[in-house]
């Protein structure tokens, strides 16, 4: 049987005394946490040990530099092979073994490593006394030279509670006012606010702030990391937003932007008009049905005309609106980007309308054609059995059905072409909006704090350990040095990503193509509702 | 194992072979005795055709072909401007009324109540047809404007062939969906290729026909393909001798009509009709003697009993 003893490095050079630690049942291991030095009163020591819940073992150390070659005198296990594993207590104390899923109470079934880490981190109360404290027991552990602390951290801890309370109060007031106004007109406001990205982003950020500003301490490591990540991403967001504001307002760029906006909208409308004129002719040599072509083309042209008049009507107010909108970037770069996405959606609303008209017309036509094709063959869709059955139609049904089928069939190329053109346009707009959303999503969910931890204090996020041999001589027990293996960067990002309303494609490529073919309206990006993990 | 196929030559075992597999027999599993293929029956239920009966039935196919030819003749007349659409329209309506009169006269004499009702529903159907066709004519007129003429002719030919192939010759009274639809589709294609009325379409492209042409064409298509088979069926049921005369008349008028415009076509049509009516039955009867179907106990079982006795 092999006995493993986990020995803190800081106790290597300590004076002789009593080893205090935990015995891990079922793993044949012992974790040494501290050394209590002579002289001590056994009764007090026993009381103290019982208080912190450990097990004491007697030990003698040869007081020499370097590694202490110790003799283990644990009773009952003489003659077994013993392995000493040296570990650096501070690092193991502060680190968190990943994956952090298994439950905190250590049971027999958790792995040995996890039990070791858990034992050390749970014995925090043992490490309070350092050598400057005046107490009957004198300990040596990693904090015995003096408790670790910094003034800034202490000040922040003191200041955080009132700040949190204040923030929470402000948030409650804001949400109350929003909900009051919501009661007034329920349906339109909620629908609109669910469609606009900026409202969604605002509500999302409010939720985040509520999480961060809750006055209770984070209980588990995951909660703590989450809070820290949210806070850091919020800071980054606001910083980037302020930078953007500085850049925008410095040389009156807002004015330039507003002046450039109107000609851009005009140009877009002109391009669309030319496109429609091209379609009304003989586009790409395709033969279209002239009458239908003219009707559709004129209809869309009239729409564009309406839209341009509307934009011209709004032109005096654009600069002012843009100025105020630019100011709102102080709430964060993500908010500014979502506002931009909303503005794009509003400006290209006519393209969206065209797309809907074209898609509906095409969908109707395809539906009619499939149904009439079945009539052509003398069949019918059986709704009860969900299959196609034969059916004997009346003469009038047959006649009218055939006429309609012929008409729809010959008008199909025209409608299909209009549908194709407007779908492509809509796809372009959706792509642009999607890119913006992805950026927003990225900023929202990036775990900056976790990455910072990984870079500067890589031992806090541990994936596993590695052992190196310190001393291997026959006749003496094996000495190993345990070092912490930090988590890979990709795992850090994956584990600590904040759950967002990430937009990702709703359908696979095949389903998307099928929907396009049948003329169903597609909304390719889907928002996941925020889930608290 | 010792059992081999040479068992028939040696002294036979005492146990005769039975055609069962659940008993162990001293024969191999694939052994058969002299009663092999005893139950084979050849050409069971073979019908003996008689020539003139088959010719009479084949006459139906010939009739339908000549119907199609008649329709094409009308279209050719209108295309070359020999007949004005209004003349054709009025004559079509007249034929329809006459045909309806015949239909009612030949029909089974029910009570006047149901006759009134049928007349009313017939009137309804007729008005629906006319209004729809008239309403859709302007749309149908320019439907195939952008399609090339060759494509249109090819589509028409395909559709008429489909019509002939899928026509329910045995029971034409409710016309089959596919055949009627194919015929109507072909007529719409043809109707859109008629030359225009020059007075009406002065400003437009001269190749687009006027609405009246389209309307006439569709009315005649309905008459020829949808209503005439019903009348024919009624005639066949009630006055078989008249039916034979009508058949002959149809064939002759088809050939004659085509001949007045296109003599080569008339010759072709006559050849096809002759082949279908006279040659094909001969072939059928000749080849009947080469038929060799085998039936036996390996066929699928057919349930011949009346299972209604289980429903009681």
C-alpha cells in the first residue's frame, strides 16, 4: 500500500512540532496543513485542533537547510511505501480546480486531487493565526509571516456595500418607473421594445447591474467570477463608449455624419429605382409577363417615392437627433452599437416592406400552384390523414382549377424574380445587422476578468497538477513536487462566458434554403432569452 | 449422408414420398416425384376476342382522336382568319343548346322535380363557366406572350397526347381530371397564339389576340372535350345504332375538316384512324395466340367469399 503525504513547502524549514492535517479516507493520503511548535500544552492544542476539525500527528524534524529528511512515525502503517508530495500552500489555497461542477461537500467519490484542494481551501480558519498573534499555540503555515492583505482591497470592501445599496435602489426606482409606463399602453410598447435591440440591451444591462449590485456576497466561485466578469465588461463598455463620444464630438463629426446621411438615403433610393426600372424591362434577357411586371414595378416605385418624401420631411431634425443619440453612448459602446443597428433597421424599413410583399405574393403563388397541380392530376390533400388522396372533382371545379393553374404557372417567373431580388436585398441588411449584433454580443460576454486572472495569476484557475521528482533514492521515501497546471485560454473563455441573449442562426442551411424556396418569411437571427446559470 | 438424387433409379424405399416438410422422410428436401408441376395451369381465364367487337371498342379511341383533330381544325381556321370568332361563338352556343336538348331527350325519364333541379344546376354551372372564362380572357390572352412559338406548340402537342393517353375510354361520362385538364391547358396555349383582331389591337403588338378569340377558343374546348363525351355516352347507352353512325360521322368530318386546310394532315389522320380501328385489333387477335401465362398454387390467394356474413 502506498501512502501519500501532501506536505506544504513552507513547513520544510520549520522547527519540530506537531503536524496538523487531514486524513483522506479511502485514498490513503494525508494532507498536512500546519505545524504546531513546541512548547505547547497538549490540552489547549487538542481543543484548538478540535475547533478547526483536524487530526494531529507527531513529527520530528531535522533542523537543516534544504529538504528536511523526515521520519514519519505514524502508527499502524509501518513498512509501507511512503511518497511525499510537496505543494505550495498559498497557491493551492487560492486556486480553484476546474471543472467546478461537482458539489462542495467532499464525499468519497470525488477524486483525490479535488479532495486535496478542497481540504486546503476549507481550512481557512486554521490560517488566521500568524506569528505575531499572541495565542497559546504557535503555528507555521503560509500566512505565518503575516496575514496577506492590501489597503486598497480593504477600502474597496468597505466602500462596496453602500455603493451596492445605492445602485440597487436606483435600479429599483428605474424599473418601477418603466413598469408604470408600461401599464399605460401594454401591447404596442412591449412589442416595439422587444423588437428594438437597444431596449433589449438596456434591459440586459439592467439585469447585469442588479446581479452585480446585490449586497450579498458571492457564495461559490462561479458566482464570484460571474460578478467580476460582468463588472469588468461593464467598465470596458463604458470606457469604450466614452472614447467614442470623445472621438465623435471632437471635430463636429456628428454634424458631418448628419450631413452625409441624407444624400446616402437619397442615393439608396435612386439605386432601388434603377433596379426596378431594370426589372420592368427585360432583366438578364428573361422574358417577363409585361402586364404583371408593370403593375408590380409601379407599385414598388410609388413606395420608394413615399419613402423619399418622408426622409426629406425629417431632414431638419436629423442633426439634433443624432447629437442626442451620440450622447447616449456614455451608457456603453454596446448601447451605441445597438442603437446603430436600430437606426439601420429604421432606415431600411422600405426594403423590409418590399421583401414582405414579394415573399407573400410568391408564397401564395407557390401554395396555389401545388394545390392546383394536385387538382390537375385528380388528387387532393387529405387533412385528416395528412396525405394525398385521389378525388373526383366536379366539372366546374376542374375547369376553373385548370384556368387558374395555367395563369399561375405562366406568371411564376415574374413573381419569382421580384421575390429573388428583394430577398437578396433583405439578406444584405440582415447581414449587416447581424454583424453589429455579434460585436455587441462579444463585448457583452467576453470574460475579461477571468482572462486577466489567467494571465497574471495563472495558479488561481487550475486544470490539474504536474509532478516533478525532487529526490529519488533507494531507501528513502520518494519526494515529488506538485505544480499547478493552469487552465488553457480557450477553456477559460468557454467556462466563464457570460450567458447572453446571443444571436445565432435559427435554422440550418438546409432548412433556410427550403424556407426561401417556399417563400416563407425568414428571420435568420434568433435571440435567446437571458438565462441565469 | 447417403441420400442423393439417384434415388429414383435404385430400389425405392417402402415409404412413398409426401409433399410435406414437417416429417422426416428418407428423401432430401428438394426431392420431387413424377407429380411435379401437375398443378400447373396455362392461360387460365384467357379471353377469346372477336374481331368486330374489338373494332367497335377501338372505334372509341378513333373517335377521340378525330375530336382532337376537329378542335385543331377550328383553331387553324381561326388562325388563318377564315372564320371570324363571333361566327364561331354563336355556332358554338347553338351546338351547345342542341346538344343539351338531345341529352335531355335521350335521358332517363325521372320525375319533373329532379329534372327541374338538374336544369337549374346546369344553368348555374353554365353561367359560372361563361363568366369565369370571359373574365379571365384578357389575362389568358397575354399569358404566353414572352414564350417562343415553338415552345408553345411543343407544350400543346404534349398536353394533347397526355389527354389522349389518360382519357377514360370505358366510362367517359364524368371526364377524367388529368385528361380534361390537359386538354384545357393545351387550348389555353393555342388560344394565346391566335393572331389578333387588327381593329382592336392597333396600338399593341400585332401578335396578341383579342379577348374574343380566346373566349371562343375556350368555349369550343369545353364543348369538344368536356360536354361532347357526356352526350356520346348517353347516346351509346340509349341508342346504340345511332352511336355507330355518329362515330363514322365524326371520323369523316375530322378527316374532311383537316383536309380542307392541310391535305397532308388529312392523309396522316386517315392513316392513323385506319391503323387504330382496323389494324390494331388484328394485331391483338394474332398475338393472342402467343400468350403463355402460367398459374399454379404459388399464386397469391384471392379471397372470393362474401365476407359480409361476418358482419352480422
